[in-house]
C-alpha cells in the first residue's frame, strides 16, 4: 500500500447547501465583504469517531460560518474567492426520537436554518483558515477547500491532541438546479480529512473534483 494511503485519515463526510449571509449585493456573487455559510448533514464518520456515534438513533448536522470575502478574482468564466480567517465549523448530534430534524426552509437565515441544525449536542468544532472557493461558470461547477483546527466538542477527546490540527475541509459545489431550495446557492458535498503526503502543487478544479468525487 502506498505511504500516502497509509497516512490518510478520514474524519467525516457531509452534504448540504451553501448561501450568502450577509448579502448586501445580491446581484454580485460573493462580493467583497459578503459572508459565506453552509449547513447540512453529516453522512459518514471515519474510524476516529464512528465508535462514539449512532446514526440510527441520532441525526448529525454541521454549520460552516464566519467566513467573509477578503479577495476575489473573476475573469468572466472562472471565479476564485479567498476568505478572511478564521471562520468556524461545528458538528452536532440530535436525537431522532426527541430532537428537531434539520429543515432548510427558504431564504436563509430563517426560522429553521440554521436553528434546527445547531440545536443538538456540540460534538466537534474548530476554526477554519485559508478557505478558498472556486467556481467555473463554463461547467457550472465549483470547489472549496480550507484548513480546520479542532478545539471544542464532546468528542474532541477522541481525537489525539497532535491530530487536532492539519485537517483539510473541502468538497464540491454543484451546478444550480431545482433541488436547491430558494435562497441557497449550491448543493455541496465534502469531507474532512488529513490527506497523505503529496507534492505541493496548486490544485485545479479537475484535481479537486477527482479528490472529492
């Protein structure tokens, strides 16, 4: 088995929707000073956390927030946006029997989003740095990637202290479609993991797409 596969550590996978908040310039996607947020559901856990979670009894949700557009470049086809640091990501556990199911609603923030995604037990949270989002309008597809450093939550103790830094939070932002509720921008899917060592190169959209497919 290659060394990079041995050292790769998968923490969790997720899916959801993203949106702009605040959004003072609705006609200009992710203008300077606007906020980027995402929320949704955790779909899987890796070996570090799986023994301490129960997807049958509980619903697992996430929120990504406090990311503000610091710089942007658009050449008429491709958009690249960098955000001020730190942002924040949090993961929650809520009982399916007695909790409140996550509901997106429309035009977030609203009465159910984020509230129904963040009303459970905080199991893990941390700050997010070096977050970059790219979007290719010729394909109507995009990607996002940043670094997560965990510092809170009921399951933090199950992540060894020397492994609480260095996580990569990244994934894909799909093309606009009829399944995206009104007021959200894209359906997203992604992972949080520590990748195995690879040569330091600038990742293209194609490389990110292959990584998070």
